[in-house]
C-alpha cells in the first residue's frame, strides 16, 4: 500500500467516525459534512486505485467519475446537495443520509 492510499484510508475512517459521533449527538449538519468528506476520501481512494491518481478538485473529481465511473458519480451527485445544504440549512436526522453511501463507496474500493 502506498503512502497516498494509506492517508486516504486514514482520512476516511477519521471523517466517518467523527460523523458517527456527531450524528449520535444529533449534530446533523456536522454529521452530513463529515460523512460527505468520508465519501470524497473514498471516491479519491477508488479513483487512485482505478486511475492511478487523486483528483485535484471537486470539479475534476465529479467530471472524472461522471465520465468513467457512473455508479460512483450517481452516489456523489445525489449526496452533494446534502453537503451544500449543511452550510445554510438546519438538517434533520432524515436528511443526514450520507452514512450508507460513505460505506458503499468505501466497499467498492
């Protein structure tokens, strides 16, 4: 395992575990943000394994997975609005739905 892969895995678990704690504490905006960061770390790990590099921005990440990895893109595209809303809206427990997708993408790696 390379250093970049190890860092992405470590980051994934840090975000995922902190998101679970925030969710348990009913801090749904923080949980959504952290689950989305876990999703991005998992997507970057997936791309690293499949393409040999890590995208340099959200735009590049979205474009790459949209063109080459449709199943990943559909999850990322579906979840991104929750991440955006976490900055400007009060999210409820029902809206903090990113945990399942964070796990699913990580399992795809």
